[in-house]
């Protein structure tokens, strides 16, 4: 089974940075599209960033474009989300997700809390 484990969340001040990690199982990074989503208190889950399995094409939500960077390390079987210039609005539980090629995101991690204080 595909297993995803997020880490790296924490409490930071506005303007600070965090690097989230998503450790994957097997060759997940080779066979799945990967993405980051988040859910803020009282809000629906929203898309943050994604990276295609084959050519590494990335996509970002408008709200994080220019501040967040998604990447992957095949050797470590880990996907990352580098978050810079954090804002209070970025406070949420961040989830790592995997999608079979051409399919929906069906595999999810347990999430890691990111709290940005003003």
C-alpha cells in the first residue's frame, strides 16, 4: 500500500519559513502524481501545490505562488514543501497526497500542523 507520512510542521512567526517533508513508500514518487493540500480551521480542504510524476511539472495555488516550492528527492523517497514568507493565513493542517497517473488523489497522510503567528 502507498504510505505517506508528513513531518516538519510547527509554530513560526509571520515571515518565517518551514520545510515540510512527506516520506513515501516504495517507488511512489515514480508512479504517482504528488501534491500538498491544507485545511484551515473552519474551512474546506484546499489545494496547495502538486508535481507530476513524469516530467516534474509543478502547479501552485495562487495564494502560495512565489512563496512555496514543491520538490522531490527520489533517493530519499521524500517530497518536500518549502514554505517561505509565511502568513497567518497559511495556518492549517497540511496533508501530503498521491494520485495514480491520470486519477484523483486517493492516498493521504495524516497531516502536520502549521501555525503562523502574527
